[in-house]
């Protein structure tokens, strides 16, 4: 099991633990990381996000 699966994904954890990962070092690729980063990223241009931002700003 990948250490990120155990401790949770964050940019800091990625920088700390994934630099020591053999797969990441040898291939420069990690399908699990790629999957996590697509889940974590947010589409700021989506209408839903814009509505939340507008509501929170009091407009």
C-alpha cells in the first residue's frame, strides 16, 4: 500500500514521501497520485463554485 493512502494526500505529504518512492523516482509517474490530484483539483470556472464564492462574499 502506498504511504499516501495511509497518511492522506496533501502537497506536503507528496513532496515529503513521494520523492522516496521507487516508482516515482524510476518512472516519474504514479497513477495513484495522478488519480488523487484530479480528485483534489477544483474547477474554479464552474458555475457552482462561482455561486458559492458570490454567496460567501455577501453579494
